[in-house]
């Protein structure tokens, strides 16, 4: 067994815990036992069995199996053709959603994934006890999830288009955003995007864009020293007159008066 040293850096999203490899002896077994973190084994050669939840799976070269924190599992190398595997342990707040997107739903504990063998070959070459070790492992984990997601890629559902549109608007509301350009980026018709967005959210993409812009403008007017003109430009309006007109339609007062009003309320609270 070749186990490498990993410094637990406590990365909040995806945090490598351990890695190594083992060419097992015939019949070599581990478990039943549990772990405190997620652990993936990738079978480079040979075969064996992996048991979880009362079900035993026969696995071979190119398969990978996942052990989740707290799960009782058992695995054993074949007597005639014992496996060699590489393992990688990790934890972090992003583990569950990333594993879900990579095809490891709650009832899935293994995958046949020969297309990612190159990543585990690369894992062998990552030196331990180096300043870059943990970052290299973290990078490899993201590559692994990306490769598994790509294998499972399917036609986008309407809800996915809506989520991508709303995420894009929230990230780019300060820029010259057009619904036509978003639809083109997603590879769908603008009218179709508007229709499914309205169905999912109760508003059109354009209405959502205006809502995000005005909400951010109100926050700037209330909590920053930006002028009305600077506020308008900060939320994607080059024409301050047009911005003021849209703002007044939403809040019933002009941006300048909104600032005065909120400033007075803050002062009253302080007094």
C-alpha cells in the first residue's frame, strides 16, 4: 500500500483528506467499517466486490465506488484477479451537490467510468508534502466531477434554462444585457425563453432584469455615497432620466427623494 501525506487545509467547498494506491493481495478485504469523509476508489486493474446497504456489487477495471461518511461498507479483492485501486478522500460543503451532479445520487454507490482513468493516472504523479499538493488534489477532484457530468449530459430541461438565465442576469445586470443575447447564448429562441421564464417565475426575463437592477439601485441609494447618476450607471442605465422614470414607476418616488427619505429614517433611528 502506498499512502500519501495530505495536510488538511480545511478548504470549505472541496477539501482533500487522503490519497494513495494499493495492489491488493488475493482475497484482501476491509470492513465492515465506516469513514468520517467521502472516499472514492478507482479500480485500475483486476476485480473484486463492494457491499453497501445489504447489496453486493461485483466491480472490475474502470469502475469506481463511493463510500459516504458514516456508511458501513465492505470490499474485498478477487481471489484469482485481485484488484489494484487508487483512492481519494475528501470532505466539504460542495461534496454532496457535486456528487449528485456527477451521477452519484443517494441510491448510487458505484459507476463504470473508464473515461476518467487518465485522471487517476495523474493522481499517481501528484507529489505529497509539497505546498501545491492539496491544491493539485482539489483541482483533480473538480476535473473528475466535470468529466463525470459531461458523460451524463442530457438535453436541458426548461427549468435549467430559467435557472441559467436568472443566474446570468444577477451576475451581469450592470452590463448592457438583452434577452435576445441570453437566448442566443443558451441556443434557444427568445420567445421560447420568455415563455418558459414567465411560466416558472411569474415574470418575463426583462421584468426580472428590471427588478434586479432597481433592487440594487435602492440598496446603493440607501447604503452608499453614489450619486443618482453613478447609481444609474452601476445598475446598467446610461440614461439617468430613463433610470429615474423607471425607478419612480417602481417605488412611487424619484431616486433623489428615495435617498432623502431613507436617510431621514436612518437618522430618526439613530436619534
